[in-house]
């Protein structure tokens, strides 16, 4: 009986090793695909001018909830939470 348990443990290790190899192969291919995506087109002059004229920020849903559903303004300084403008 103990030989069978050892045999099963060895089989599990082989299965885990194969899946680890498959993961490493997939991860290396994914990193190559990701590096190809970093070659983006340069900004056009129109996009650069637009970016310089605008205030752009990520308004997380909690910021929108505070202003639209609970009153107040994002421009008012707040002592609650972790942000203010």
C-alpha cells in the first residue's frame, strides 16, 4: 500500500511540473505579445494641444456618488476620505 501512495505522489508532481512548464511557456508568449503593444503611435499635434488645454482626471464612482447623490461639490475641500481637489 505505501508504494501506491508514493507512486501517486510522484504522479502528482509530474502533473504539477507539466502544468508549471505550460504556464511558463504561456507567460513568455504573453510577455512577447504585451511588448508588441507598447509600440504605440506618437501623439498627434491635435491630441497634444487638446491634452494641454483640458483638466483630465479619473472620477472614481465614489467621487461621483458624493457629489450627485449626497450633495456637495468635488471642488470643496473635504476632511473625510482620502481625496480633495
